[in-house]
């Protein structure tokens, strides 16, 4: 994954979420598959998971478990079109599998099909058994559509189900940043990063918000936790150049493919 430009921060920003494990997903017509994958935090790890699960998917493309894990691994390595094809095929065969619908919605969002993603995610959401991951995914889609106020309502509801969940807080912080409320963005992102479960996205989102406020030294320190010193410096330099220009917020929204907010 290229990490040499500001666009990397955009790619890492809003997390669509997903199940931590796949053991509790309802499965119909499943086949013998490898053990549930460990949590992956790097493109290399997700590529290994994709290679592990492709044979199981190829043997039975309708198996929800194999399709979800394989599609998630593809999505995490920017193979979004292929991930969508994988999970769409499985969803057609299993139209009532809520977990599979959730992954289908995320795949649609990753491909920029936001209206369809919201429709599918709404079908994956069960009001009597709310899932914070689905709510987080809905919020991420709404943020990418420029509807950040609605997105924050979804994040707030997700946090009532999973208090302090760093991935939700990370999205909430970035949502504030997209509305140019950098003080609240920094506060929420610091809260997310205080949790040992916080991942690279949360740290890079904090680095982004710090840099947008001119706190370049601290931003580079935070970014360096996951990037080499040279990569971190180059990323912060790109953001610094953006901040120096008067249309920096328009650039941020354009990079995220968001419409201008009124």
C-alpha cells in the first residue's frame, strides 16, 4: 500500500467495520473451511488470509462464511470490485443472512455505490438486535455522502451498544473533522487512541487532525507509530502543503469524493 501522499490518510480514514471473528455468523450449506482467520492489521496479513480462503470460496461460492472472509480480505487490500462480486454472489444465494448482508453493504460502499449500500445495510440492521458494526458502517457511508450530522447519530447509537469502541470513536472524530470541528475531532480521536484496541486507522486519523491544526511535530510522532520516519514525514509534509492553501477543506472533501456541504 502506498503511503507517500495525503491520499493515504483518506484511504485509511473512515472504517466500514466488520466482524472481529466469523464464528458466530449463521451459515447455511457450509463446507469444511480453514480455521477462522486471526485479526489482520496489514495488507500483507490480509493478502495471506485471501490466499487461505480462496480455495474454500472457489469450492462453494454460496458458503457465507468463506465468502465473507474472502471478500473482507479482498476489500482490505483494495480489490474492491472483486470483493463486491464475491459477496454479491453469496448474498443472492443467502438473502436472509444478516451478517452476509452487512458485508455486502460494506463492499458496495467501498465501490462508491452509497445509495445501494445504505439500502442493503438497512436490511442487515435488526432493531431488536442492533449491531454496532452495522451502525458504524451506515455512519461511514453517510459521512462519505456528505451527511455527517446523520452519520454522527449512527455513531452515537453504536457507542451506546459498544461504549468506548475505538473504531467507532475514530469514525466519529473524522466525522467532526469533515465538518471542520477540529477541536472535537481531536478530543474524540485522543479518546479512541487511549484504548489499546485502537488500530492504525485511529492513529493516522489523529495525525491528520493534528496536522490540520498546525501541530505538525506531534502529528509526525503519531504517524511514525505505523510508518517509517521518512513515510511519516512525507505524509505530514503533504498535509502541511494542503493546510497552507486557502481551499484546503475543498481538497479534503474532493479527495474523499464528498460533495460540498452547504
